[in-house]
C-alpha cells in the first residue's frame, strides 16, 4: 500500500463502512483499509434492539453493504483484527500481531462500549448486554424461554428491549436510578409519556432505585437485589446503563481526549492526519456553537461524508443537527436538535399528549432548540428549519396545529 494516499479506517461499524463508501463515491482512488475487531462485516445497530431483536427482520437486513461491495470497491476489509497502537510519528497503525499498516490519513471510527454493571453477581449467567449482533441474538433466544426479565437502566436501549420482551410475552421489571426513565433527555414534561406507555403494556417501572447485587442459583442469575434488601426475581437481566466512547487508541497515541476524541467542524483531531467519526467523536458544532458527542445512528451515517470530503481537500463542515428515532409498541418518534438538562425554559406541545400524537418543542428565550414528533410524520424538515432559523416564535402559534410549522421559521 502506498503511503502517499492510503486511508486506514479503524472500526468496521456503520461509521467506518460509510467512510469507505464516501471516499470511493468522492473519487478517492487510493488504497482504503477498513479494520474491525468483530468477525462480521459492518452492520447497523438500531435493528438490534428493534426489528431484528423481535424477529421481524433477518440477519442479512442488518448489514451496511453486501459482502461483494468491499471487493467490488477495492476496500481491504480486515475482520477479526485488533489495532494495538497508532504510530503517529511513523504514520502507521500497529496490529496486535506486530504488523504495520501505513496511512496518509487515519480515520478513527472506534465507536463505544457498554458500561458494565460492577455490583457483585454481575458475572452470573443470564446477565446480558445489547451492543453487538451476537448480543441481540442471545437476548432474542433468551426471550423464547424466560418468564421474567429485569432491565437495569431506563434509556432508549432499555426501553426498546423492554418493549421487545413484552411482545414476546415475557414479564418485565424496569429499574431506573433516576426519577424518570429518559428524564435527563426529555425532562419532566415529556419523559412520563414513555414510562406511562410501558406501564400500560404491563411493564413494572420502578424509579429511584439502586441495584446492590445480583443473586443466582448454580451460576445463573435468579434475582436483582436492591439496596433496601428486596430481591426482584428474574430469569434474565439486561444491563443498559449507558456506553463509553472507545478512546484507548487515541489516548495512547497522545491525541486530545475529552468525553471522546476532540475534533473540529471538519472532523479533524489534534493531529491533521487523523480524523474521528461516529460515537467516539466529540465535535465542534458550528450551528450549536459548542462541542457535542452524539451516540446515535444518524451521526455515524452522516459524518463520514464530511470526513471523506476533508481528506479529499474539499473543506466540508459537519453542521447537521442531531437526530434520532425510536419505536416502542405502537409509538414511533423522531427527535431533532440538541438541548441539555436545564438548558431550556419551556416546552410547547402541539397535539395531544394523552393520545401520544403530538410534537413537543424545547425552547430557550423564545427560540426552538429541539423538537420531537410522536406518531406525527413528515415534520422533521420543518423542525430543522425552526431550529436553524433562530427565530423567536409565538408559543400559542407554535402549539396550534392549524398554523403550518413552515410559516414559523420565516
């Protein structure tokens, strides 16, 4: 491989695969090496807690590209391969076997790893996580025989897995340390929509609780003990207490780290030859005027185009607003924008919370920071325009479904 124009991508998930694709689509004719630790070619993660987990889609549906794509596009896909170090001075990555792969540009798409439960008993059989393809298959298999599952953590993954478990007829108890599932994301105004939804579907939602230990019989988990001594019985435990950006390689090589790998609006790290995309990238966002690290599919899908353009010298800027979606039971939602806890001074609802058919807007100083549409569709572009315009909106007009959203951003 020529060192003059070769690109090495570390991390063979969606972000890594899309970076390779964007390089080829952008006209990069030099070598592209895509290195991943898993044995599978790159795949999407959202189905792992949604359709694939529920058996509504097959394994082939989760992969980003057909297997032939990598050969057809001259992408050197190296699976089951671990990068041990980055030699920035020598412009090469060093594999665990000691071999070196030189680069002209390096893209870190190393993603993130689930936070582990660290209480006694967490090593018992039947304690599962949900991040990789095998995790989803393991959980799906477990739901065919389990009678009771405890989900620890009320984030998006935990709630989606709880919905899948209920669809499989399994009794579910969801344990959340905070006052509300999704409270830190949606705030007290909107988060109850989701806890109420799950309770209506038979999930026992318990908040403000702390897990002290897991208990088991013959090496298999049989219950979750809370800090007051109560044991919640179960056959399976799913841990969903967040993820941590995988920064080992970047940190060891001396790149600047702070809640991920710091990159600018072009996705370039503190080394001009190294870029980062996806979960691991803590990027300067020129529209929001701050750094953000986004752990959602849309970032991994869209940032690679900018990274490839940067490598190709085209000066692109990543300024897309954060976006994510979720499907739970008969509720579908999309969220656009960015707001931190206590970073807003009001929420306006257009529609009906009780029927779960509405759009919620988070505002500060009269300006829309974020919007979430629940069972209301084809409004994402209007929400983006509202946020991007920075226009102060009239709250009564914003709440009125008869007023076109498009008219409020001008």
